[in-house]
């Protein structure tokens, strides 16, 4: 789970405007951070299938948000992929 301060820091990095919390960029960056943390957890707890299922759901959700952003604004999607280190 991401702490409140880490989440706020992530939002500040990719937010489009000051009160932005729901844009695709913000949602994708938060999901990416949660995926990274859960991946670390699963490396040490290989048999935790409930968390693995949640991880797969988060990856699918992030993919859906990326498709939406690519459809709406390919330029913003490409910039976000570079910023977060996601591969196309």
C-alpha cells in the first residue's frame, strides 16, 4: 500500500493542473507504483495467490487507462510512458 505522502508526491509529478487527482496520467502513475510494490511482495511470498490476482487486475486496469490515453492524446501517452519507464 502506498503512503499518503508518496501518493501526493506522485500526483504532483504528473498532474496536469493543481487540483488534478483523476486524470489518466495520475491514475496510471499510482497504479504503476502499486504494481511495483506488489511485485516486490510477490518475490518474497511466491505462494500468495490472492495478491497475485490483485496484481493482474491492476495491470489490466493500467493497460485500459493507457489505451484510453493513447486514443485521446498519443503525445501525452508517449510522454507518460517515458516518464514512468513503461515499454510500448
